[in-house]
C-alpha cells in the first residue's frame, strides 16, 4: 500500500466537488490507466478550447452569449488542467524528492 503522501489526485472530483485520491501499489493498474486516459482527454479538450478562444477573440462578430459560453467552457477546462498539474507535480515530488514540484 502507498503512504498518504503518495496518494494520486485523480482528474475528477467527488460529491460536493471534493477531491478524489487513488492509493495503489500498481502504477499501471486499471484505475491509474483510467486516470491517465481522462487526463489526456482533459488536456486535449483544453487545447481545442484555447484554439477556439483565439478564433473567437479575432472574430468581431462573436456574440456576447457565445463569449460567455466559451468562458464557461474555458473555466471548466482550466479547473481540469490545474488538477492535472497539481497531481503530476505531487507525483514528481514523491517519486524524486530532489526534483522541484511545479
């Protein structure tokens, strides 16, 4: 079993938007692979939304409602990317204490 400082922050939240953690001896187990896959999807989605945002900013005809919708999607993507960054930074810090966590 992993120690408490080796828990992996998962890329989704639980009830009340509480963080979910994984404790496992299998870094390549089913739940770890599932979390890796979801992180990849979240990062790809954020990249697509970033491109969409640049296009919307360049387009003078973008409606206020369209921009609000885009900002809402970007906010969700930013939350997901932040969670991925925190999780990966924590994993780096626990795997090699000489490496700084970003």
